[in-house]
C-alpha cells in the first residue's frame, strides 16, 4: 500500500513537473502557459501524444526532436524527476491530508522560482502573486498558521532581507525580499525565520564550494532565490521538529 502511494505521488509529481517546465520556460518570456500547445523550439512542430509523456518521451526519442532532430535539453527530464522525488518526500513526511496538499503546492511554486531565478537572476512578480493568493486561499480553507503569525512572518522575513539588502548594498535582490514576505503566509513567523536561517547556511556552504571549485569568480553573483526555496522546503517539512530539538538542547 505504502509503495503504491509512493508510486502514485511520484507519477503525479512527474506530470506536475512537466507543467512546471512550461511555466519555467514561458513565464520569463511573457508567453501564455496554456497556448500554444507544446512544440519543438527549433522547427515549431507540435509535439505528439508520445512526446508529451514525461520522462518516457525523453527515453523514446533519445532526447531529440522526431522531426528536425534538434536535441532537447535534459533539464526538462531533470525537473520532472526532481518534482516526482520531492512529492514522494512530502508524502512520506505528511501522509494524506491538507498539510500534504499545502506542501505540494508550495513545493511546485518553489521549483518554478528556483529555476527561473537560476536562469534569469529574476523572481517574477506574477509568480509571487499567484503564490501569495494560493497560500492565502489554503489558509482560509484550513487555517493552520493563524493571521497574526502570518503577518509577523511576512514582515519579519521581508524586513530581515530588506535590512541585509541595505547593509550589503544590493547583495540581496528585491525578488528575494518579496519571496520572504510571501513565505510568511505559508510558514508563519517561526518557520519563515528558520527558512531564512537555513537558506543562509545552505547558501554559505554552496558558495564556499563554488569558490573552491572556481566555477564562478568572486564578483559573479549567485542567485539567492534557490537557497531561500531550499530553506523554505526544509522548514515546512522539518521546521517544527528542528525548533523542538533546538529548544530541548538549550533547556537541557
Ligand atoms: Zn524539431
């Protein structure tokens, strides 16, 4: 039964991931995510049913367009597989219920934000607006955070990054500040601050590795959105436990 549910959430994640790919690719170019249907970026030929099956289409076509032979980026398949794995992860932590639905929705938004920020060093306002709206709707349907905690989380999260942006003179982008503000709606005060703390830790570790590998020069900027997204994901899944563990550590 457990295995069966895992498979279900993996397949669901892979299919949602396929849609997230469309968002990641088209939203920064101001294109509609509904029309036109998926097509080859080179020859414009519309994709056939077989080409639209996530993951498998990549295996069937060996990553090339059936018509013109143009190579597709393996990125699409990676995003699909990653979404599937993250969906299983959420299900393993939350089981069936409203917290799972909230986790899957937040995860989907975070994936779109992560990849667009990675590609364009940009967090789009329209994505953040949809994310905020969805978060507010979920909170209305099944209150779990509470209005006060939401407000404090948004103000504290956004305020903290704004402060860092001012002190570091542009080390933090406007999109990062807005993202932290929206996270308050989903996570509430404590988990939002934990998410940002985790994002600094993860970002710091990754930055050290990148500098050691000399992949980027000290002056190149590394988008911070993906780290906020990773911090938010971990905070949503393990935040309560982490805070409890830390509290016991201090008390003991
Ligand atoms: Zn083609």
